[in-house]
C-alpha cells in the first residue's frame, strides 16, 4: 500500500515538473521569432503539436492550460507581451482564438499513433493545426470585423511556415512518440 502511494506521489511530481517545463518551452517558443517571409514566425504551433505528440492529451492539455493561465494572470508569456499588454486584456485581444486553439491542436496531435503512416500523420497534424487557425480567424473576425480580409490577415502569411513545421513533425513523429514511455 505504501509503495503504491509513493509511486503515485512520484508520478504526480514528475507530471507537474513536465507540465512546468512544457509551459516554459512554450513561452520560449513564443518569444523567439524566426525571420520568415512574408512575416516572422514563432515556433509556438510546433511546440503545441510536439507537446501533444510527446506527452499525451492529459499532460499536454495541462501544459497548455498552465501556459494560458500564466498569461491571463499577467505573466509575459505570450508572443507579443509585454510590448502589447499582459493579462486578461492581452488574452482577450485579437490572438485569443489562436491561443484557445492550442488546446484543440495539442489534443488532436495526441491522437497520432506511432503505427500511423506518414501521410496519415501529416493529415492529422494539418487537421490539428487547422483548429488553431479556425478558432483564431473566428475570434479575429469578431474583434476586427468581418468586413476586413480576415484570412489574408490571420492565416495566409503563416501557411508556408506551418507546412514546414508540420512536415518536420510528421517526419520525426515515430521518434517523438517514444518520449511518452518516459513520462
């Protein structure tokens, strides 16, 4: 009985450490901007999908949830914070839909199996990423108005970079999924 309790506590502590480290990785990925034409790209969506692939849905959702709570609480974890504000005001701005989409994307990425072939993995990751953009574009339209070129502003400039990131993940998925065994 005592051994089971100690094992459960050790597993909980290990999970908490992984969630915190994942949140830190997501914050770093938001801050590092890679020069990419036509707009700079961050590695956030890459890390979101990576978390889903490598951690499974429970730990990945907890990690993204912690990241969002940190940002809402005022920590400068989001891509353009503190320059463009912090906390709930920043969160409910134009990027809120994309940030919420991180939850759906990591969940869907966690459903990729090591036995899936490359094209199925690619399809699943594209579908997962598309939820970020669908939720992001819906919220962006609500915020700035549907009369604006929502797709051109909120998705089109990022598509080439997303294809690049998704392809790298699809190629390395079998190795990434092996990480789950250690967590």
